[in-house]
């Protein structure tokens, strides 16, 4: 792999954003609260949004959790999902909820653009906005909040927020299930280096509150459709390229590939991780052709900073070992550009 450039990024945000503890004062009286997360949400996005929503409801608030789009099938079981609005499918109801809100919570993203069609409504909203996130380089939008890249997940940070408010006793089995889901998925089932002792202590506490961790693992990882399983086989045999001299691997998926197996929302989740199981592979990339752009997911092991890689070459960012990006060119041109970068970063 190429020489790595570590980024000396502060944990917090160098703006006028007030500390998250100050936002707790806004919750002393019942409020109407709008919560949202990023487009194409994953387990941490939905887990943190619903876990926070369930907690705030138990504290007497009226809460509208709104996903920017539909959620993956493997998350449909989650507690509180039936109270969630889909902005793309329920635009009118979601817009009304935003107008009614006294406060806006934004979880698991730090740039309005990550919400896609919700970007402008959020930018136009004048209510106090509160950020809970763990990604690098948050934009200076929020009135209150916290952004700590060293945290395993936003769900861990919602757990910290509840404890900061002195409400650990309010956490029940449903809240625990939501928060555990985000930690489970964002830590790769507790195997990523970001998994600290605090994460395991959190999991132990959630189990003590009635969490059924076995069921959650089954729902997230063992509830595939037959077509998704066949799709995985096709991807690994036909669509994965391995570049041993670069310690890298690439999976490329076109619209035709996904239509062939009737790929549903969430069916590509986790695909980018499979090449990292190959001995010697330290950098894996998934490139998918979407309706309006080409999306990219990057994963790494060891000291290769995929967040920096995504930011330099593909208008993206994220975490040190897990990141994403996008391309405005065609799938063919994007793949060619990616391979050119590999050859330049990894001279023979």
C-alpha cells in the first residue's frame, strides 16, 4: 500500500456549536422533536434515530423520526420503525412534521447534503438543531452537539447522551435493541479496531436491560432472501477483481447486474467487506451504478486511511477504515479512473 498520511483531526468542531450537555436543558419541558439521519440509512443511522426517539418519547416529548428514504429490509423489525416517516414516500407528512418541530436532532451525518432531498428543508429550518455524530469534519450548521470520530458508532453516542442526562434507568429492551444494532453493524460485530472497552461495557449494560442480542444478530445477518444469497455468489465469482500486487480488491456492480437478481434496498450492504477476508488484501472497494450517480464504498485494514482517499479522489469521506464517495462520470470511466489511481499509488 502507499505511504499513509494520518490526519490530525480534532474530535470536536471548531465552530460556535454549543456542547451537547447544554441541549439537555432544552428538554426539561415537553417538546415536539424532529429526528433525521442520512440517505440510504444503515444500522447505525436507523438504530440511533429510533433509539433516541424511543428515549425522548419516554421522557414525554412528541417525536417524529424521519428517514430521508426507505430503509433496508433487514432493519424492518426494529422497535419504533412503524412510527417512522419516509421523506421520499411521505413528503407531505414529513414536511408537516418538520414545520411543527420545536427542536431538530440530526444523527449519524454531519453535512445536510447527506440527506439528499431533505438538504434544503433542513437548511431552511430555523429551529435549534442538535448534532450527534461520529464522522470527521462536521459542517458548521448546528446550534448544539457533539462529533467524536473515535466513537464506534452514533448509537454509542446516543447511549452516552442518555447517560449524560442521568437517564440510564430509562433505557428499556426496545431502546437497547436499537442502540445495540448500530454498534453491532458499525463495529463489524465488534471486530473493528474502533471497538473500545467502553463499547463492550455498553453491550453488557444493554443485555442487563433485557437485550436479546442473539435475535438481533439473526435479524441483521441471517435473514437473507434466496435471491440475495445467489446474488452474493454471483458478485464474488463474476464481479470481484483482486489486485494482489496492490493489496487491493474491487467489486463493480452495474444497474444490469442488480436488475438481474432484483436487488432490493440493503442487499448490497456489507459486500465491500468480503474481499478483506482474502489473505494479503488490505483495501477493498465497491462501485455501484445508481440512478443518478456512481456510488463508492471503501474499507481497509491496518494503516490505510480510506477517509483521506475518498476525500482526495471521490468527493467523499467517513472513517479511517470505512468510508464512501461518489462519481459524476459513468461507471466505466469511474472504474478506469480508480484503477489508474491504484497504479499510481502502488508503483510496480
